[in-house]
C-alpha cells in the first residue's frame, strides 16, 4: 500500500487549509497543482479521482478519495493518530470545532461558489442582474461571517491554546469575497484572531506559497506576504515531505 497522501489543489484555494493540516501533522504528502482555470495543470489526473474536478481532493494511502475541505480535516483529525491535534481534546470544545467546520462549508464556502460562478446559478445574461446576484451573495456571506465571529470566540485561537482545523479553514475562507475588509469594520476583534492564525509558524509558510489570487474572482487580496514564484507551473517536480522539501508535482482543478 502506498504510504503517501496525494493532495490536488491550487493557489488561493481551499487546499491551503489541508496543506497546513499536513504540516501540523508532519505527514508526507504529494502535492499536485490542479484547477479548471489552469489548463496546463493535471486536470486529467484529477478527473480520474474526482469527476467534479473540485479542489481540494485528497487521495488516501489506501486509494480512497476524500473531497470537501471540512470532511478532509475531520477525517485526518479523527482517524490519523499524528493529526489528533487538529481537533480539541475536550469533547465540548471538539463538538464546537466540528460545528464551526460545517458552518463554514455550508454557509461561507457555498456563498463563494455562487459569487465566483454566477453563470451556474442564474439564467440572466444582463450585467445588472448578475451584479445584483453577486452583491446580494456577498452581503449574505458577510452576515454569515458576523454570525461566525459572534458564535466561535475561542482565544487565543478558535481551537484554544493552539490552532487546529477550525482555525486553518476559517483563516483561508475568510480571505475570499471581501470578508476580511468587512470584518475589519464590523468585527475587529475577530479579525485580530484571524491575523494571529495567519502569523502562526505552521500557517505563515503555507500562506506565503499561496500569496497570489490566481483566477479566484472573490479573492480580493493576497493570502499573506510575498512568494508567488513558488506557485509557478512546473516550479517543482517530484515529492514533498515534511520537514524536508524534496519537491512537488503540480497538476489542475476547481476549488471547494
């Protein structure tokens, strides 16, 4: 049995949260660049394991396939001993982390999928109707983040003393759709928590690799810092293990 995970993703997509999780777990993984907006990437390879062509998609060592960011993080936290730190030990706190992960997937990620791909959700072809849909979706997205901020108030991180799966996903998805700018004005203390997550030693290097928006329409600002060159097509080939980087294989897909 193959002992290595294969993660399909692309810059400024939800794969960043899963990459941070692998860094936290010190697990070896192969990273394949794949996104439907990147024709030079490994779309054919992705399509074979996920006909939806969504990213992140994770192929497990036994050949099983996991999709959906929250589901992948929960699988790792519950089933991989090295990843137990992704979910809080306390049962009550762990329950709230699970709730938060599903909240982001159901209420924030879903809104982004509408704002980024209006043509999938309306039959209207005129610009005004589409822009009205985009703005209405963003307004609802920002309201969802306000509710999240009021509901999940862990300190210094959402998961407690150390960041976990909930922190990683919240930090990534909140960078889309103008959410951070809205939170700066309406939930500044929560934005400070997100900034602390961004700066954590496990998170910052991954966000640096994701520092350009690529084709994501709702990504209004860089993930963090500089370093976009790390994401050029064909910049690495081979395998990547933590803590030693031996290389990366890049390929192509859509974010989820």
